C-alpha cells in the first residue's frame, strides 16, 4: 500500500536511495504547465521520461543533453586507456588496494616516504634480532650500591651461594654496573664471562631476574651508544611481572584479583553475573493516545493544529501518527501518516492535520 504525504518531502540534500520511478506503459496525458518536472518510466519504450511543462522528453536521448559520451560507445576506449602508464595518471587521493595481489620487481626505498621491499624488511628484522642479546639469567639484581671487593653474604635480601650471577644496576660508580659472578662474601666480584669484554657488552642485552625485589622481570640495557667496559655507564630498566598494586577508580571495584563495574543504585544500567543490562522501565519514555476533537488532557486542539504537551524534556522527540479506527479518507486504519511536526519546545510538539480532527481519526505516540 502506497503511503500518502499531504505535504512535500524535503530531504535537505540527502540521497534518495533504492527509488523506483512510476512505470507506465504509455506517457500520461493531460499534463500541463503545472506538472513541469514530473518524471516516469515508459515500460513500452524503456525510456526515462520527463515533462518540461509543454512536452514529454526522453532524458537519456542525446538530442536532449550535451557534453556526455559514455565510455562503452567509444570503440577504442579500452585500448587508449590501457596504453597509459600509472605515472601518467593522477595521483591517488585515498588509500589504494591491490586486491590481495603482490607488487613485484620493486626497487629498494631510499627516502623516509618510500615503500620498503621485502629484502629491506628482512635485513632490518635480522639486524633487530642480532641486536637483542639474551644474556641468560641472574640470581638477583641490585639497585643499591654493592662493594665489589666484599659483596657480603646477601644481596637485595637474597642469601648468596657459590656460584651465583648478580646484576648490579645501582652502583655509586656507574661504570661498575653490569653482571658479575659471586663466589664468596669476602671474595671480589668479577664480571660475568659473557659480559667481560666491550665486544660482549652489546646494546640490547637483557637478563631474566630469578629472585629478590625484581624477581620474574627482565633487566634490559638501555644505553643508546656502544659500551666500553670501565668507561661507559651501563643503565638498566626492569620490565615484566613485578608486583603492581591496582586501586579502584571511577565506576570500578577491585576485590582481590576480581575487577568489576560498580552498580549504581536507581541507575539505568545494572550488572550481574551474566553481564550488563538496561532497566527498560527507566529507559522507555513515551506518551501516546488518540487525538480528540477538542482540547482534552495533554492535547490542545485549535482547528487542524494540534499541540501535544508530552512533558518528556526532549527537544527532538520521535513522533509517530497513524490512522485510527475511523480514519480520514483516503487513509486506512493503522497506516502511518507523515504530517508536519514541529517540536515547539522541549515539552511540546505541534502537528498540522489536513482537516479538523473527527472522532477516532488519528492515534499518536511521542517517544523521547
């Protein structure tokens, strides 16, 4: 059933999608100057027709337009276009997809904005891999100064036993930082065998810490320039599973290892074991009824102008009007009708009907 619109539809520049022009087996008769701009589809001639005010014309006929030539009417169009190379075409103005295919025979990029080849990426990854040196595990890592000559029987609260590797990361003399081998409380520490030359003190070195304050973390060398043992000052950071204390924030509860959202008493959203839910009774807000023949309740009637005082405090409510049990012709019961609707303020909407309402003509719903 076609919907009727007593007034014009203003799309405000929006697209009209999936539209179907009126198909007619013959051009309509009796059109005059007031019908200028009317369009239809002639299903007999398969033409798109329009009325100019005086005559019906085929909109797609070349005689009725200029400046357009369809590509499929040009015999050498494909041959001519395919002869152009990509560098002769205009530069793309958006992302370019090659539809899951490869770009081949590409030259290595040379500037920051060039694409890189697979060979360049492989080389870069290989360099990254060789620059990341896992130096093994250390029993403990100390961020406080340790006397190298007499390290003592405990370091960072860990009781030492011979032999153990310890990482010193907080020496007063920073050039002493690095991994050492512990062999006795009064025996001088010596540098670990895989980090006792400058060549072995490679950038990107890292260790796993087993015990102490930094237990179960990675100790990572952070220097950016080459290390010369005894001259450079190795610096380290610790990354990993060290204990972190979480504190509740806005809307969040923390109980032990459980993190949950705080329920708000009387709010619109609730939570429980199965997840979040919406309190429909609080979210749904609407007013509905039958438009009376005279002012009654929240509906004010002034001729064909109807004001509904919905009181929803919403300047942009959704208003639906349907024909009711005794609809005005040519409408049928239950049919949605698009009357002019104006939200005059946050609590009132005004409708313009085609005529003064009779009993049971129209039903309304205002949602917001």
